[in-house]
C-alpha cells in the first residue's frame, strides 16, 4: 500500500466571482520515503493541492475525490481525526516561517508543543527533545537559546526552527511549500540541503513545491507539472527533464527563472497569463496560450498519454509536439 494515494481530487473554492475549481481531478501516489516535486506558475493550484492534504483549506472549500494516507481516507475526515494526522504523521514547512511560529512563545515551547500534544511527553522531556531537534537543524548555541523568541533569530534560523517543529513527531510525510523562497540565495542552498539530508536520514516521503526547476532537479525523484488546477505532465524527474513533452513544460523550461527569483512570478516568455479560475476553459487549461492549439483543444479535456518510464502527458497534439523536438 502506498503511503499516499490521491485520486480524482477536486477542490472548489468560493471566489468573489462565484464558485471555481482550483484543483481539477488530479491524482498521484507516493511510496514511503519517495520524494516528489510540484512545479507550475503562480496560481496553478500547487498550494491548494497540499493544503487539501493537510486539511488546511478554508471552511467554504469543497473537496471531492480521494486522499488515502496510510490507508485512512482524509477527504471528509472529521477535524478531530485530522488533528491526529496533521503535525504528527504529516509535517509541513511553510514559505514564510512565521506562518508556523507563534511570536509570543519561546522556541523550546513551540518545538516541544507537538511532542506534548501528540506524544504525551512531559514538559521536561519535550524540552530535552526540542533541544536535540534544534541542534540537529543547526541552531547555533541552541541550549542557551531555548527560551528566546522567534524575532530574536534570523530568517534562515527561523526556517530551521520551523523545520524542527515539522519534524518533532517524526512524520512519515514532509510537505514543503516554497520553503526557501523567502530567504537569501546563500541561505536557500543550506536550507535545501538540510531538508534533503533530513528526508534521507529519517526515510520520510517529501512533497516539495518550488518554481525553481534547479531545486526540483536536485531534490526529488519524481514530479508533477501543474497548470490550471490540472497535472499536465508527470513522471520521474529525469524523464520529464529529458523529454519536456507538454508544451507548457517546454515553456516553463524556456522561462527558467534565475536562482532566487521571487515566488509569485509570472513567466513572461510564455505568451498570455494564467486564466482566472472561473474563466478556465472546458478543454485543455493551456489551450489559450499554446502554439499547438487546434479547435479540439478548447473543447476536449486531454486524456493522459503513457510514455516510457511511467511518464504521463496530457496533450492531444503530443505527436506533433514530440516531432518538433525539445526547443528549450
Ligand atoms: N482562499 C481562497 N479563496 C479563493 N480563491 C483562492 C483562495 N486561495 C487561493 N485561491 C485561488 O486558487 C488558485 C490556486 O491558488 P494556489 O495558492 O494553489 O496557487 P499556487 O500554485 O500555490 O501559486 P503560487 O506559486 O503563487 O503560490 C489561484 O487562482 C488563487 O487565486
Ligand atoms: Mg502557493
């Protein structure tokens, strides 16, 4: 049984212009210890996808389909039961570390909190374990700084503290949503290496969201390319990088941003921009921007085409795209 099995996941959000589908029938599986990346332009549904796994969507969101985590169905799971999984079996690292940290509590208390809550540790034991975690993530002089507050640390150190919190209960799955984008370029590399080392040493599965293809290439064994709430291409990282079979993936590679580029970036070299959710076309989400588009692309949701190496592409013009070869 895979650790995580997502099938036909749909997420409908309430927007100012009415209900809109932010995630449109995506699916993937993740084995224990397996690492997966999600790439795609701003607004394509990456964060909404992982928030649905964590049960962190707004209350008005409607989720359908299936998310099976270690045999438990998470769609429709009552909040009480979800709390048992969140922060315990699934840990999350956020883009902005202060999202996870509470400014008015000491770091010892915050890193120890999940251990008291989920593992029933005493205050003293939780403090001891928090110290070990903070040392492992590289907080200098951690023993002397246990009673310091988040604002007394640098951005990179705060992200390390956020990672210690996410790891506290020894989760089976770690989710990192743009974990390095808010940091200086030199710090980005250190944090990324820390995440990679921790994932390997603890045998955790990883879902890493990044708009940086270099980060994806280094960190994960397989990947999803998302556009308009759909997965347009997926497969082993090496196969997707070698083939770049979907015109959108080709566009992403051509527009590869410089290391350290800010999140929320729009890819200027792909003509047009991501359509508003409520305006997404019935057919291929990329049809409005793609140079291979024919009439059918606007009306038909492309079915997946299976390529070698468990690599899948959703494009009805695939033969013509491949005939042209990789352009980027
Ligand atoms: N709470 C919400 N209510 C309504 N719409 C939302 C809400 N949160 C996100 N959206 C919309 O859902 C779509 C997908 O958002 P999501 O945050 O998943 O994008 P993303 O791929 O993570 O982008 P980014 O790279 O900017 O983080 C966007 O169009 C966004 O505007
Ligand atoms: Mg996001």
